[in-house]
C-alpha cells in the first residue's frame, strides 16, 4: 500500500478529533502514520537507528501541528510535507547530501564479490535481505533532492502533482528531478545488479558472505519474510530499464517501526499535553 493510501485510511472524523486533542484519535493517527513515515526515513537515511530517530521527530512534528491542518490539501499531502521536512532537517540536514559516490559504492561491491559462490534456495531470505540493504545503500549515492524525488515518485507512488506539492516545487521541476534520479540509478544497476539486468557484474549470492562478515546483513535480524529473487528477476526482465529500476525498489517489503519507538513517541506526546 502506498503512503498516500495508508494515510487516506484516516477518516475526517478521526482527524477532527485528533486535531481537538482527543487521545484515542491521536493514537490512531500515530498508528497509521508510523509505518509509512519510517519507510520514508529509512530510504532517506538507510541506518535503522537514524531512521527511527527521524521518524520520532516526524511523528511529533505532525501531531503537534495538527491544529494547523486546514484541509486545503489532502491530509496525506500535508502530513507528508511536514514529515519530509522533518527528515530532511534531521541532525543538521544529513539526508540532504549524498553520503557516498556511485564510484566508491561500485568499488565496495567489487571488493566484496565472491565469484565462486552459488545461489542456494535455502539462502533465499538472506539474499533478499542483502538485496534490500544494497538498494537502500545505493540511494545514498543520490543527493537529497534527487533521492526524495525518487522515494516519493517511484517507491511511495505519489502522483507528480502531489509530490511537487509536498516538496513545494513546480510539477515540471519534480519530474526533472525524478527523471535524473531514475537515470542515475538505472545506469548503475544495469551495469552492476544481475537482479535488475541479466549478466550484470554483481549478484546477491556473491555478496552475501562478505555482507555477513562486515555486518551489512545480520542473519539474526532479517527484515524480510519472503525471498524469491529468481521470480523477481523473471518479472523485471519483461520491463524496460527504468521500469526495472522502479520495480526493483517496489519489491522491497514495507518495514515496521519498533513498538518501543512508537511508545516513546506516545509518552513524549502525552507528557507534552499534560504540561
């Protein structure tokens, strides 16, 4: 389910009660927002702890500004605009910059490659986790403007007009950013990722051993429940290059914010209300 569709689950009555400070409605708003906002932050920051902290800030910022929601835009657009601003501002704007270059990331993949490794069915979850982690790390090669455009447009599936409104830019400018981001990712994936393009240099089963050794993938903390890269490769092979890039990212499972983090947000929120 897209981020916009998730937020559309909130009824006008629930939103009105939440804006009035009614606790049960505020809890419901938090519950609906927490997963999409965490997935947004995770794509922008990659690191789980950083993404959790940024999600807390985004949730608190939206809920404490609910009284400012006037219904001039959809709640999904308004709330996502506030959340995106919070994530981009997080810790002095670290998500606004590219955290690595495509060239350095390619070199790190080359160093970790094991050409003798074989793809084993029993490793399906590990391979899917490695693919997810690699996808998220690759996004960090884009600067913040292009990364958020790709996340909103091709992963979270906002329409151009909605995404432009969230970013407070013109739709033509959003489309240009999305096109550039998609082109940069597609060029890299077509050369390096065999899930994206058959015959490319790299393969998940040839990286997973090094990923475990370096802690990039932890078999004890898998975030995926299913793993079938063979099926995904077949599905993507029928698409053009840019659609393969979009499909590669959309195939990643949505992630849940840990309950302990959400509890911390609730505690902070209601402590503020009691003061």
